[in-house]
C-alpha cells in the first residue's frame, strides 16, 4: 500500500502561502512535478502513491479525466503565487512521474504540459521529462511527446534478467527495453534508464548483466538504486514471512562498486550518489533542483511541493484530489514551515550527495570540525577539502557510507 502522509498543520483552503515565500520565488529556480498515480499492476516493492484501475473501482478518478484535474491545480498554483506578490516564475524543469505516466494518452500528457506552458511559461532550454514503462512506449507515442515539447523519457528498466523482474513484479519483456530506447532515440528525445540492485535472488552475475545491457543501449543518463524494503508493501510481508530474503547491505555495496567501475569505464560520470550521465547536459536537472533546495510545485494526488522553506503535500486518493481541485480548493492535506535548523540539516543531507561536494562555507562549526577526521577515515576527498574553494566531497567509500558522513557533519 502507499506510504502514509506525514503530519503537519492545515493548508488554507485557498492554498495561500506565507508572504516571505515571494523572495524565494524571485530568486530560486522553479520546477513542476506532475504525479500520475495510475499503474496496471502494483509492484511488490513499491510504496509510492499509485493505484491500479481495479483498486479505484468504477467511481474512482479515471485515467481519461485526470488531465482536467491536473490543469485545475495548475490554475490554482498560478493564483496562489500571484497572491504572494511575486512575479509568476517561468518553469526551468518539468518531471512527470508516477505510477506510470504513459498510462495516460500521449495527447493528455501534452495537454498538461501545454497547461504548464500557459500558466507559467517554460524557460528556453527547459528540461521536460516523463517516466515510462518500456512496454508503453511505441514510435507513435515517442513522436507525439516530442511534438508536444518533451525532451527526455526515463524508462523503468530495473533489470534485464527475467527472474529478477519477476521478483520485482515488473511486467515488461527485457527485450522490449531496446525497442523502447530505439523509439525514444528516433523521436529525438534523450534517454534515461532506471535500474534497481539488491533484489532477493539477484546474483553478482545477474547485476553485471543488467549493467552491461544498460550500457550497451547507450543512454544519456542512468540511475541505479538499492532496493529498499518499505513497510506496508507486499515485499515487506514476503520478507517477514520468510518467503524471500532481506537485501544484504554488503551485497548491495559490492553491486554499487561494480556499477561505478563499469559505468566509469564506459564514459559515465557520477554526479549524485545514485545517478550517472555521459555529459553535463545528460544530467537530470529536475532532480538536481531538489538536491539544491530550489522551489517546485507538485501537481497531483500525494504530490509534495516546496517553496521558500514551506513544504506541503496533497491528499492521496485520486477521487478526493479531483473533488477538491475541480471545486477550486487546495488539495493540500498538510504542510510544515521549515525551521532554520531543519533547512540547515537538509542542506547538508542533500548537498553532500552531489559530486561537486558541499562547500565548507555551508557548514557550521561542528561540520567544519568534523572534516579532518572524515578525510582521515577515507570518507571525504582530501584534495577537495584542501582546495581554494574547499568542499566536502565524498570518496567512493564515502558514497557507500554517506549516512555516516551526514551524521558526523551534523554532530548527531
């Protein structure tokens, strides 16, 4: 089942933001995340806010009407921002995630993108991405998305090994990934591939095969995430019953090192712990905006937003979401105003994940005092820490122990 929403204070019915957010809206990049909550099948490891059509039933918020609800929230978003007194910002990045966004018709995805363009405008060179399952991408779909203004498609490859895909309950044929990549390339779009490692039963050779097959497809960008067993999921229940084994930390560390070695040899550079690209242009700028604390508005049920230190999240169920936004009300279920201490903690937590490192000027006395020992322990790069513009930059060992690095920088 989808994970629970956090607790927070009530969101005003009209969605109003505190006045101080106007400054951030005028000075920070602004992105749009658009959540599409529909899936054909719920994968056993997934705790995202997604629903199969069977779960929604005949009275659920349907796939065919979803774009109308999203467009209604976009209109609300513009109105809320205008009421802060800030100029309406143009959008630098758009990311359509899910769920399976391509369960919607490509024309509906384009209609929602047109709604973003009409409400806010897109900056020249804006990055516009949609996630997709490989078996939902055809040449016609890819061409339609290109015509609508999308610039890249992120394909959920996860693995190229059939038994691993079965354990993850992924429904696509591994051979279909190559066909989807070719369709995306022929349409003139950038290609990103997502992989998961550490699946119960996945051997070292299985993971090597998936990495090699992904490299052979020559994507612009590749993400590789360790499988996490989330409470409330089918996978967690299977682990609890002893049907499958819990992912092993040492096994996942070995597989991460294998990925780094293979990807580096193929010309990929890591720019965030779980992300690699062939060029700077291949990076996912939308995700970079999260790690750097920029502003974004999350459209859709369960979507999270952040503007100027105010974070809020929408009601989860698609029907409840649609009822609110179509009535002109905010779909916000709760929000929090980050304290200076919370903002600092997040700056360290997220900034240290980036390949360029976290400037030492962003650290307080406790953080700076921890640097020498972290360098001595091989967790931070010595040359980066001693550079003219010193930064806390993770070594490969530091990437494997990033949580430890963060705790020591924060003095926890």
